[in-house]
């Protein structure tokens, strides 16, 4: 044996009583199980402490300029009857109102909403019923409008630069038409234009940018509006459609698609149909968007703004470009897809005998949703444990504007980082335990002499065995990935700081570090997946499984790398088909149901597509893990029994792996 072969360990030898995944198991990596439970217990303790000390309403409901929570009794005044916040300045200062005002004339510039209530001059037409403001008379220090301070000479243009309005930096602002978003009153585009035309006709004071910043309550929302001013409004209006079409629809489509994909005779049709349908959906969407833009542009009278028309036009161009890119990608992948169907066909035989395994991704999704619900509640209460601070802003000499804000202690910030780590580790653990269950179920099918006798009972027993014996191994592997993700989160935080300091050198270094850490994360994900397969078969601990998996793969590198590479073809096609079908259907639903209520459907469609991509990945991951497990089972089977009749591999699988592995070795696995 050469030194190179020795480094890769000895070939596997079959134990005398070997008849598949070992039944003689013990609990593996118990320390990691203890650490995982310690983390969950600490997270729960921290969450319960936060629920006692904090108040989620501080996060959910808006805060007025004087520290009262609109819609609650938390503060100096009971604001239960005034649940909405009307912004008065771009420092996020505002007052609580009973309802967000809906003005038929878009604005009444002769009426000012101030810290002390409504202030009106001659010519105003709205009443206190149109904008019902809470009573702030309890505060003797509240600034109040006078003609000199807020409306000199009764002139709207002079009022805009007055001390009271101060171009959006004072203690009063004009009454405008709004819509409700997360209990905040956001100015409509039409109202902004109307105010602009009256108080700033020559745009000498850059009114548009002033009003844009007034639509926020905190820095995070402010950044969101700077990216897309109406995105949050669209997401809120379409929230139920996003939930149904972004989660429910891909769940159903992915489940049905997986059911058909596991039928060997249907597989080729499904794959090539998916390729053609994906391209057709993208190009069809591009054509439809282009026609829609032309229809809107030629409408008489005009029904849509120039921005709406541009969004449709640019969307059409983007879809044409994306469709062309897909055609090129699929042309280059056609041989890989053809080979990949052979991989999936072999995996489908196992999945056909284990129908319950298709349901398991749904169970994983529900488990993750349950964790996310608890985690989100804990985080909301934790984030509400900040302290109120008052900032006096000197906008003009001698005039101070009071603004209340949250400040977090170092303890709360450290708890926030800990909760983020809990999210990473728990999420990866759910994925890891699922991969062990998949691997154990499929290996039980593979190492069965009579594969027809293997059924969903193997999946149920695998769930029990994996959770009871190998929770620690899943915790070990997921901990490694969580650490890398945590490092990436810290680097991302430092990148933000470097961006604030405008340091090009620091940004370049941190960007390189981010790429390096990401590469290591991908490498360890590959190692983990194969280690889980070894654990599923032989019941070994994580470190031993990782070592054995590495040696086994390297001893059979040509075949495993080549087939693993091509097997991703069908997985990619499936994810693209489920995502494009779901997103395409969502477009028509949103267009028919919410056309007049959305500024643009791009925001909701993006989140629907993102959700569909991840959910489709869960279902296609069953086939991906199935292929990886069968390949590792095959090479282990071959090493233990040689090329004899004692091998568990069926003739079709043996011939397919050998033929494609050898041909790939000659051509190179990237051919």
C-alpha cells in the first residue's frame, strides 16, 4: 500500500453480521446534545426574563414625540383611542391620532398638525373630526403655533420656512392625505405633490427629500424607505397573499412535483417539461409586462403614473434578459441534466418505496415555523427592554425640538447577538437532523436484499433512531455551521461600520474575509452531509464519521465527484420550475385582486419568489440527499463486497454508476 493510499485509510470490510445500517447504536456526541439544550434553556430563560421586564408594545406600536405609545395606556397619557402616529417632522417626531386622515382634496395647507393639536388659519376646510389628535395639554412645555412662529402673513410659502414648520424639521406640518402602515400614517404620493405645488412651487427647498424622510419612525424604517418608499405599504396590503402564495402555494406545488418526480417513467417528461415551462413562463411574463406597459402608456385618459409604466417596462426588459440567460444555462447543462436524470432515477426507486419521506420536509418546515414563532416573541420582548431617552434638537437658534428614542444597554446588545446565534444553530440543527433521517431511511432501503419489503415504516423508525441516538451528532455538525454564520454576521456588522466611516481599505479587507468564511462554510456543509450518511449507516460519532466519509470519498473521488456534480442538474431545474410557476401565478393573482391598491407588485413578488425558492429547495433536497446517500452506500457496498454477487446494489445501479463514473473520469467531471 502506498503512503498516499495509507493516508486515505483502509478499505471498508463487511462485519460478519452486516445486514444494513447497524442496530447496535449508542448515543453519539452527547456533550453537544447537552450544549444544545443549555442554549435552548438559556434562550428560554432570557426570553421569560424579557417578557417580565419588557413590553412588546414598544416594538409593535409607534412612539409619539413625548414618549407615549399610540394605541396603548403606556405613557403619561392613555392613548388607547389614538392608535396611529401622524409624523410632524423628519426626526420621527409625531402625535397620536384616532385615524389616519383621508382627505378628498389631498391636503389642506391652511391646517397644521402640531405637537399641541391642530392649528388653522383662514381658508382651512377640514375639522377636528378629520384629524382627531390626542390631548397633549398636560405638557406645559409643548411648543404651540402662533402666526409668527408657523404661518407668517398667512402665506403658505412663508410657513414652509417658518420656525414652526422649518421645512419638516419643526414641531408642526401640513394636513395631508395618508394611508395606514403598521399603525403609522404615511403620506400618499399625490398628497406630497399637492403640498409641493403650493408651498414650494419652484422646489427651492428640496421639499420632496424632506417629506420622504418624514415617513419613518426609526432608523431601520428610514433606510427601508430610502430604498423603496412604498415597499412596506405594498407588503402590508398584500400580506395575506404573500403568506398564501409564498408559503402555501410552493408547499403544494413542491409536494406534487416531488410525487411525480419519484415515478421513473414520468421522470424524463417532468424534467424536460420543467425546463420548457420555466423558459416559457419567464418569456411569457416578459411579453405580458411589455404589452401592459404599452397599454398603460396609450391609455386615454391616463390611468397610471409614469413610474408605474417604467416599472412595467423595466420589468419586461429584465425578464427577457433573465429568460435569455436561462436558455444559455440550460443549453450548457443539457448533457448534465441528461446524466442527472439517471441519478434521480436511482434515487426515485428508494423514494418510491418510502413515500412518507416526501412529507418530512413539511414536518421540518412546521418545526422551524414553531421555533421561529417562539424566537420572534422572545426577541420582540428583548428589543423592548431599551430605555427612553430625550433628545433636544436645536433646529433654529433658541428653538428646541424634543424627540424621544430608544437606547439599548450593552447587556441587551450582547443578548441580541446570543439570540442571533440561537437562530443560526437551531435552524441548522433542524436541517441536520432531517439529513440524518433521510440518509438512514434511504440506507435501510439500499441495504435490503428484498427492497420491495421496505416501506414507510423505515422512515418512522429512522426518525425515532436519529432523534434518540444521534441528536448530538446533528448538534455537532450544525454548531460548526452556526459558528461560521455567526462570524459572517459579525463581519457584516463590521462592513456596515466601515461603510459609515467610508474606509475603502477596510471594506475591501472585510469583503475578502466574508468570501473566505463563506467558502469554509460551504466546505463544511459538504463534509457534514457525508458525515451524517456515515452516522446513519454505522452509528459512529461526528468526527469519526467525517473522517471515514472523507477517506471513502477520496478513495472513489472520480465517480463520486462526477456524479455529485451532474446530479445537481435536476435539483436546479426543479427549484427553478417551482419558483417560476409560483411567482408567475402570484403575479396574475396580485394583478387581478390588488392592482389598484399596490404601488408596485415587485416587492410582494420578490418575497413570494424568495420563499418559493427556499421551500422548493426543501423538497428537491430530498432527492439531493437521496443521491448522495445512494452513492456513498454504493461505494461502501463495493469496498465491502468487491464486485461479487453479495453486493446489495441492483444491476441497473451498478452498471449506471460504473459507466458514468468511468466516462466522467476520462472526460473530466466538468465535461
